[in-house]
C-alpha cells in the first residue's frame, strides 16, 4: 500500500502558489487602481474598527465591573430606622 502525499500548503488558491496569487492581485490592482484604493481603504477602516474594539474591551470590562459594584445612594429602610433612632437618642 502506498500513502498519498498531503497537498502542499502553497496551493491556497486552487493550485496557484502564493507568489502567483500575489502577482495576479497586483495585476488586477494595477488594472483598476481607483477601485483597488477604495477597497483598500474599506479594508483598513474595518481593521481599524476591530483594533479599536479590541483596545477598548479592557476599559469596557473595567467600567462594567465598577458600575456593577456601585452602591445605591438612596437610604434604605434600615438607614431610615437607625437614623430616626439616633436623632431621638440623648447625647453622651
């Protein structure tokens, strides 16, 4: 029995090497420069938004933790009872 060889990783583009794929992309980009620039700026914008979201994730997590630990500033029923008792107690 013979084992089949695994396909090489350089065949990412249907049998085309990475160098050939890069050459094809360069030829198409030079053929339509304005469309290539527009697509490049669109891709860069998406990448910038993703990087911004990743950079802001720790800050958002910290804000969520701090907001969840924030105490309610309104007096509770127990505060009302203790406060009322302290006002009526004689000093000393």
